[in-house]
């Protein structure tokens, strides 16, 4: 295991200031994450997922956390596989200033982000399009379901919650490591560059999800829309509208629930439940 270079004991330390910037919500946090090309993975579960990935550049812990056997294993495993990684010690008194997790093992990591991708080249295969899905919890939950159902390409239109925000990361429970993201895409970029047919959920659609077996056997691009407005008219016009049958007494399903139903039906049609 690498030997940490002393203990960070000042709240004004540059690293701690940067972590607080990266953890901010809204446009300020998004700007900081893009500027520094870093995101924070806070908590032992996320570090267990990311261990061994060279994008995990730094692991930040307290002295007391070293006594935790799981944390010691994470650090040993990661440093063995990624010898360039840094291990940084922070005074326990300062930990609440950088982490929102209470009564949890004191460990977090800094992951290096790739430059923003665009869809200038045609995207092949299964894809999920998040069309101005604003709630971070919904976005993270959809990412978690996407990975479970073997959908690895995520395209986000302008207005979607930032993929690397802390709330999205927590809700996705480590799915970020395995997914490829295309953020801040225009409707034109989505419709022009995705090869698979677009399938957009809509309450008023005539075609039921459960009548789409033939189409779902091949790669598709599921489009899930804004919590209040649904899929934008511009995207809806280019997509096949699909209705998830439900009790008419209910106005609509939550977008993350709708995504789960659609993705698992795709998985079922393809006979992939045992993979």
C-alpha cells in the first residue's frame, strides 16, 4: 500500500476546497466537475465498485478508517492494480466538511472524467436517451436499471440532471463505471446520430409495450422524458410512441419506474434473464 504523505489538517487545503466544489449541486457543481474533469465517489460501496479502475486517481480517507478491514482491502487492491493512485489522509475533524454521509466509513475517491463525448459518429446498438430528466434520483435509478438490463450507452439532452452529480452517483450505485455517456445533446444530434429506432413512452400511445416483441428483439433506443412534460414534441415526432398499460385511475408512472418496466420487458423478450 502507498504511504500517505502526511495528514491534511486545514479546512482551507486546496484538495478539500476542490472536493467541496465538486460536491456542489446545480450549475456550480457541474461547472467545477467539467473544469477539473473530476467527480467524487463518496462511500465504501462506490469505492468497492471502482477499485482497480485507473480512472480512480485518488483515495481520500481518515487515519481511523485504515483500521477498517474493508477499506484496507480496497486500498491494497487498488494500489496493486493502479500503482499511480494517491492515498490521501484527512484529519477526522474535517471529514464532515467534505462528506454528507453520516456514521459511515470515512472513504471517498476522485475519479478522472473523460472529455465530453458527442454523437458525431453514428451510435450503434442499444441506447437510452434521457430527454430533460431533471430529478437526480430518477436519473441515477435509470442508470442502475440500464446496467442491469445490458444498456450501456446513455445519451442526455440539454436539461437532464448532470450525470456526475453526487445525487445521481449515489442513486446509480456504481453503474457509472460501466456506462458510456453523451451529455448535453441537442434533439437534432439524437435523431441524426442514433442508428437504432427511437421508442418513446407516451400515455396516449396506441401501441402497447407488450405488442412490441418483434421490434424489441433488435437494438433499440428507449427515450424517457421530463417528469412533468414527458418526451419533447420534437423527439416524439421522430420516435415510435409506446404505452405502458396501467390502471386508468393513475395519471402516470414515475419516469424511473417506466424505464424499469420497458427495459426489463426488452430483456425478457430477448431471453436474457439468465445472463
